[in-house]
């Protein structure tokens, strides 16, 4: 073998070994993710997720002074005998008032993703003898609601805290009865500032198959109220086109 050929062979062997080491490193790299396994079939949200800094939006007394709950329930069309889910129920401001509105023939489910909050809400429900209320622990990607059970699903000042909106909404979709609606109350500002731009909210709901059913501005709860209904079909997870924050619409 000529000296030049030997040198070229040595370089080739080094490159081959280097490539093999890189491939080995790649194959050994952990396939870790900060997302729950149950959400990984769905797109990641292309926008910041607001941290849960408090389960209290304001004091209940202050909210009642502006007639917040009564106005939102009126606008949502909540009537006696209905079954309603209060998602992100927190300390239960809406949960207990919904219980009064729907009456003994109606049902209310208070849901949250924080176990301690659900325990406290359960204690309140027991203490106040709210016999038509149950409580449930959900997860960031699944509200864990029974299918075809709710006339209304209420989400007040919490949507921007949902870490996996596509998985969450996809699993929420079957929970509505025929004619049921999801009612979202939020503020028109960036999600990292504890609000949701209306165009972004509409885009994320429509991405999984919900139908936009209207919006009302300037609520007593602050911000806007937007309605959604099940559309023609629930979009398959691998068909969901994520909404881009920069344009607030699907590409």
C-alpha cells in the first residue's frame, strides 16, 4: 500500500468511527419529554401557557357586587334542570352558584387539576349541603368528563392555563349533550399575561372540530364570552393543524 493510500484509509477509518460514535450517542439519548405521554399524539400549543398562580380570580364578595355569576349564567343560558361542568372550579365560586341555578333536578360537576383544591371544594360542597354537586380531579390534557352528559361546560378565566389545549379539547368534545355548548370567559391579551386573544381561542377550538357559536364583549367577569358547539366531526389527532401564535390562525 502506498503511503498516500494509507493516510487516506486512516482518515476514512477515523470518520467512520466518529460517525458510529455519533450514531450510538443518538440511539442512547433519552426520548424524554416535558409532555405527558397521553398528550404526545396531539400538537403542542404554539403559544406560552400561563402558570397557575392562584385559584382565586377575586374575592367572592367583590364578584357578587358586580353580579358576575348571575350575568354569566344568564348569558350562557343556564336554566333549572341542566347539567353543567365548571372546569377549573378552584374554590367553587361558580360551582355553588351554578348549583343554586340548576336546582335539585340539575347537576353540577366542579373540576380542577389540583388535588388539594378538589379536596377543599369537596369540603365546601359537603359543608354547604350541595347535594346536586360532585367534584372531580382532571389532568392538564384530559378533563375526564363522562360522554354525552353536559348541557353546558363553563371555563372562566382559566383557558390560558391549559398546557395541552388540543388534547384537552379533543377529550372534552364528547362530553356535550346534543345542543350543548362550551362557554369560555377570558380577557383579550397574550396568554402569558393570563388572557387569550379571541382569534387564538377560536382557532384552537375549531382545530379539533368545535363550531364557533358567537362572542359577547364586556362581561361583568371582565373580558369576553365566547361560545362553541360540537361541529360535524371531531378531528383525528393526527389531522389537527396547530394554531400559530404569530398569526392566530392555522397555516
